C-alpha cells in the first residue's frame, strides 16, 4: 500500500511538471513587421484557441464614420453579432456598400444618420466602399474570438496573461495573401515575438463599383 501511494504521488508530480511545461502564463508583446522589417500598424492578431465571445446583446454599437471622403477609422474590429452605425459627417451624400462574403450590404445615397445600424453576423473581413467616391476604402474585421488586438504605430500588440502555447491568426489589409485569408500561427514558450506579414508590392487595383449612374453631382 505504501509503495502504491508513493507511485501515485510520483505520477501526480510528473503530471504537474508536464502541465507546467506545456501551459505557461506570461505577458507577451508581439511586434508585427513587413517583409522589410518595418513596423506594421493596423495588423490584427486574434486568439483562436479560446471559447466563445460575449452575447451580442452585451456588445456596444460601433461607429464607422465618413469624414472628408474617408472612412473613419479605416479599420474597425467587431465581434460576431455586433452592430455598426455608419453616420455620414460630410456635407455630401455617400453610398456605402460591401460585396464581401462575410456581409454584403449597401446603404444607398444618404446624409447624416442611416435608418439603423448594420449587424455583422458572420466572422470574416468586410471591405467597405462608396459608390460615389472610389477613393474611399475601409475594413471591418469581424472576429470570432473576444481576444482580438490591433497593432499600434510601432507594430506592437501587448498580450497580457497569455497562456502558452496558443494558436493565433494574423491579418493585414495589404497582405500579399488573399484579403480574406488569416495567417495561422502557433506561439510557443520562448518563441520569437516578432511576426512578419508579406505585403503587396503595388497598390491595390481599383475596385468594381456600381458604375457612374449614381455619381451625378455628388462627387465633389
């Protein structure tokens, strides 16, 4: 009996040591760079190995404004089921649309506030355009995980209390990969904290819009 108890204690000790090695919590700051080693802002890092996010009823309505013929902000991160309001703060009308698989929609020519927010039910990348002003381009990244982060001007993404190893995904609007693709990553204990995104070498091609029939005197 004594030998059996000692053996059991030894197994528990070994399992504890193994778990301590496999799961290790620490604060990590990732640094996102392009293929030339330059800091990359507005990259999105999402943890894909954790549970579901908050109920959509608990999520605030986000704002994607339109200022000086630009979407503001250029990149907005939302959760599945979250709503986004699209106010038009310009003194001209805009026609906001998306052909993206995650959320195709359009808000026809309007000024001020649209009738109601748009709900983004599906995860993925939603590319926004304006049928009146082709230079307007914005992105809504709809995350499945509630742990999703955006890199700052220096390309940094602080991750506090992260339990390693962990699965991540990495995305950027100018990545060379297809726009909807998220680069899968595994961040392990003592792994390098610098991640690289290969960007397009040329500017994105002009987008297909609804054509010129709506433009009229609005493109001013």
